[in-house]
């Protein structure tokens, strides 16, 4: 079986060109954003501390790759001119790396040669170790925290406040923070005292349109695939799908990669529009499952509750959900939230398309919210398995 597979010519030349890790030589249709980002950070090349910067945008709009591209160019320029500049990048969504304040500061400290224990030290002590390591650099340090909303929600105001205070403790170095998030309302949730100390600037990456996505796919496909294996309808169709879903370039690239894999597995000599349709169905399932995996435990508990109720009760209210949630929540190792907060979590899940939560009138009995799951059965089975695994992990 494997010999037959290896003898078959691959449709791909370099599949990695369609992955998140690939770094193109030029980032198409983000020239304006990169120039604005560079202008904010330019004082760092003169030894001055630039403003803290928060970068917003939906998933797949080039926030991370654009920021890392500009910062990498700055670091290269600084090395060439022997300027004291260092850039540190961490992703706050990675578990056991930067998903808590303790882990985040420990990870940052490790970039400066300081190894801290995984747990056990007082928060003040790890900040002191981190600031001491920073001061030995005698340079300006740009700390890029991707998915910063993930850790801010868990740690509240203290994380940002403590990071801002570090500069007052440094003698030979200075620090600026670059936060990357898809939550446009992140700083509205932060205490006004903390926000005023941030002195931040903001930059928004708008979604790509279908034409821009087509250009990106054309550029990547010329590297990723063998010549002449893509039907002319494929790239416009992938771009159109992604443009409908908030202009997500990552989604468009994944869709094109998946279409190529579907065609290759079926033994087709070329990729055509039918392979894109098949890839959409497959990718929708994978996207929903990955989304659920990355949700906070409380959101997982609520979704688990809704799925369990749906199996036995075709119709139920938010009151029914809360009653069952109080029994389910401890299974996830969590303390129960208030009914109002659970209702907020239901609305957040509804905004993602996993479920619907429509308010309907019951006449003289008032108004009620009806809940319905919007994913297909195949996806629901995988989501249920993912949530059951979380329950097992909690024990």
C-alpha cells in the first residue's frame, strides 16, 4: 500500500508554504499596517522607549505575522548597527507556557537565561528575578504577547499593572509591551488606573477581502503546488469562502491545503472545485473541534451541559441549563458561576456559530431563550469526545 503511495506523483511541491509557520518574503496587502507599526516602534532604534502598542484584528488578518515581520526587521537592523535592542515573543494561549501570570513571567525570564521553577515561588519573587534579568541586558526590550486577552482574562488587571511597574525598577534597560488580540473590547475590561498607565497606541488589522485573499493564495500556491495542478476555479472559490467568514487568510490557506490533500488522497491528477467543497465540510468539523479545545473550562462546562440536555430534552430553557450546569461544573474542577454569568457564556458561544440562543415570546408567561446546536452530527460527536476528555483530565 505504501509503495503504491510513494510511487504516485504528489500534487504538492512544498506543502509547508500553506502553513501558519511559513514566513513569506513579503506580506501582501499589509504594507500600510506594517508601516504604521514601524513608525510606532522607530524610537527604539534611537534608544528611546516607544509607546506600548495593542494590535487588534480578527483571526487570520495578519496581526501576528505582520508584527513578527516588522520586529524581525528591526532586530536585524539593530544587530547590523550594533544598537541595544531585543525582541521577545510569547503566545499566551499556549498551555504550560504562558497561560497564567506565573508561567508568562517565567517564560519571559527564560529568554534572558533565567530558569524558574514551574510553580511554588511568590509572584513578587518571579517579577524580581525577571526584572534583574532584564537589567543585565542594558538595552531596550520589546515584549510581544500574542493572544494577550487569554492571560489578561485569567489574571485581571494585575498582569498589565505589574508589567508597567517593571520600568520603574530598571536602571539599565527599558521595556515596551506589544499586545496582540482579536478582542476589540479587551482594554475596556481593564481598570482605568491600569489603562492610564499603559500610555498605549492602537492599531487595527482589517479583514482581507476576496481579491486580496486571491492574491495571497496565488503567491503561496506557486510555492506549495506542482505547476499546472490547480484548476482556475479553485483559488477564487477558496478566497470567496474565507471572505464570507470575516476575511480570514488562515482559513483560506487551510482550505486550499485541505483541497489539495483531498484531491491527492482520491488519486486525482488535478485539484478542482469539487475538492474545495469536500474540504469545506472537513475543515468546518476540524475548526469547531479546535475552537472548543481552546475555550476556557467554564465555557466547556456550559457547552457540555447543553449537549447533555439536548440528548434527552428537545426543548429547554436557560433555567434548565443552569440547574444541570451546577451538577456538571464540578466535573470540570470549577466553582459554579452565577446564572447571569452562565447566560453571558451562552451568548458568547452563540456568537461563534456553535449554537443559537434566540429569545422568543411565551405570551403571558414572558420571554424565554431557546437553545439549539448548529453543528452537524459528525462534528457534535467529536466535540462531545473532546469535552469528555476534559472531564477525565480534571480527575
